[in-house]
């Protein structure tokens, strides 16, 4: 007799694709207003992150200056009952990659890919994930493989709610696509 084992949807421990309405044209316009600098952790880690030259961050210090970013930030904060959601733009130069890592201090993030074409995120344990808008468990080791075009994304880093808490709240409100 064959035993059939049902495995829970493993991907749900790593990511959830989301159905969130946003105006990508406005987000791209707002991305141009942000000052970009090379991403740095702020700590010496003796890793690629200490001296990398292909990954830029544009911090949105006052979201009220960016109407679409601000609308999404407020919506996310309300939905997940968070007081610490920080929007940031990331630009990755074409032909470059980001090695495996876990985000420092960030519990999870909602990422929106703004590039017309962009490479996937690569989770060490489950492989490549292609998405346009997703909740990512950034405590899991992940990276970005080399891709032929620039990658622009808007990341809402969440510092005070776990991935599981955020996923459950988004599911309750019908934002999870899978």
C-alpha cells in the first residue's frame, strides 16, 4: 500500500505573491526624486556588502513627499498594525548579482518590482522565485542572481512584525495571490 504524504505549501514560509493595487508609473516617477547611494550595512561584516559597487539604495526619509509611496506605506501599516514600515528603493546594475544573505533587523518586506523585466529572488533553500509584488521572509537566506537588465524595486521593510504575522494579516484581508 502506497502512503501519500501531503506537504504544506513550503513556499509560504519564504514568500507570498500579493495582489496590492499600486500605480507603477507614479512609483517610478517618485524613484527619480530619491537620492541613491551604494548600499552599506553600517557595520563591517567582512563580506561582499562591505565593498560592493553594484547595488544602490534610495531611502525615503519622509514618505509624505512621495504620494504613492506614502499611500502604500499607510495602507500597509494599517493592514498589518505596524508602527515601523520603512520604504526604500533599490537599484541593481545590470549584469550584477547579490550574494546570499539574511536582512539585518528586518523581519520581512513587501517588495514591488518596478523594472519591466527583472531577475528573480533566489532563496537558498527553495530556489528562484519570480514575482511582481510579494511579501518576502527576509530572515531566510536569499540573493539575486545576475540578470541582463537593471533591477529597480520598492521595498517596504517591516521591523516590528514577523513574516508569519504579516502573512496572516494580509491573508485575512484577501491580499495573498497564491
